[in-house]
C-alpha cells in the first residue's frame, strides 16, 4: 500500500509529519506538499541515501601481511583493557604455536604496551622505510610509546592524532601475521572510527568490569562497532571476583555477572571471566604478563579460554 508523506517548510526548515494537520505559527508562510510514494520509490530513496552517506567514508584497505585484525576495546578507561589485550595476544600464541601474532597499541595519549611487554627503544627502519616492530615473548609490538619519551605527554590535537594512527597502521613492516591484536583507547571517538573505517576488522572484543558505570559505556562501545559494521565477538568480564588469598572467601567487589546481563541485552556471548587477582597486576607492572610468566596459574588459564573463544568466533581469514 502506498504511503503518504507531507513536508512542511517553516522558514526554510522542513518538517516531516503524519496524521492530522499541524497549525503553523501566526504569520509564517507554509508550503504544504503532498506526494504519494510507492514501495519501490521508498526503496530507491533509501538506496540513494545510503549511497550519498557512503561517499564520505574512506575505503578500507587491509594491513600488508596481516590476515586478521582483532580490536580490544572498552567504553571506559581503567577496566583492564590493555592487560586483556596483552594477555590475549600471548594466549593466542600459546594456544597455537604455529600462529604469528602482533600487538598494536593505538592509545596515543596513554600507551601501556611498552611497559607491559617490557620493551624500550625506537623502532628500526626497513629498506622500504617502514618501522620494524619490537619483539618480546614471541609477539611483534608497535606503540606510540616507542616513539616518545616515557614521561613525555602527547599534547596533540585531533589531526595530529589521526596522522599518528595512519602511520601506525600503514608504516609498519609486520611481516606475515595471522592475528594482529589492536589495543584501542577507551571511548568511542576519532581513533575508534578511524581504525574501524580504514582497516577490515575481523572482530571486536569488549572489556568491562561488572560495575554498572562501566557497563553503560561498554554498551555504547558495542553499539558503535555495530554502527560501523564491525562484528562484536563478545564481552570479557574483567575483575569479576576477588578471592581472599588467606581465607579463600570470594567477594564480588564490582558486582556479580553485570557483563552477562549486558550480553543478554546485546545478544552477545561472554567470552570469559577474569578474576581480580594480585598476580595479574604484579605481572603486568613488571613487564612479565601472567600468560607468559605463570602459564599454569588459574588466571593465565582464564585468558587462554578467552583466546580460544575469540578464535572460535572469528570468520575464516581471507585467502
């Protein structure tokens, strides 16, 4: 059945309305146009609108030598996103030693990967003038932290940040990688959009604590990836429970199963629960991530399970 669309112009501003007529303000000139739109015409308009919207978007281009890109993101800072990204990269390698893994830190303002991976120094340049990643624990790493002094703040405006992201994406000689894990900055801003729109991403992992405040932003993060057509692989519930090392009593400091409730709302899976444990923090601070330094611990095994769930949900790599 055909639909009716009425357009009212008030001083140059168009308002689309339906149902009863709306009385204009006194003295305003009103142009009322009636047009009957068929179903086919409606579909044509939608396609035309989509075409116009897509013109301004950059064309996605794969990263040379990288088969699949996995982004680790969170809506809010301080939920353990970088710790998860580091241990996920190590767990991917531990679960399948035949896979080559890279780790890219695009958190320009607060890079954490150099300290967590115990790496310092400036990248060397290849013959083709590309930066060579620094290597530790079998993982190829690149970060803004390798390009600035450790204590120097990055006080840049948006355009400079975007230029830096472009260099980190396009001017690194990764060799041949099966998985590139990207540690995203918190939030849903320019960096997230730039990476998502410029690079084909195989899947996003959303990290959150069970706390309501963190879950609100995690929800926004998941929705952002869906808007830019990035598959969300699932949620990681970090700091899920604290167990007293003396009496073994378990306490849900940030609440219980908040990420599971959000996962049901978003129709997603929880990829795993990571406990709040002193060993994880100490291992990260000393540059010896727990998956590497304590591979038999329960905490390391939790990351190994998350990595297995991530791989299980990834689409097949391009041939």
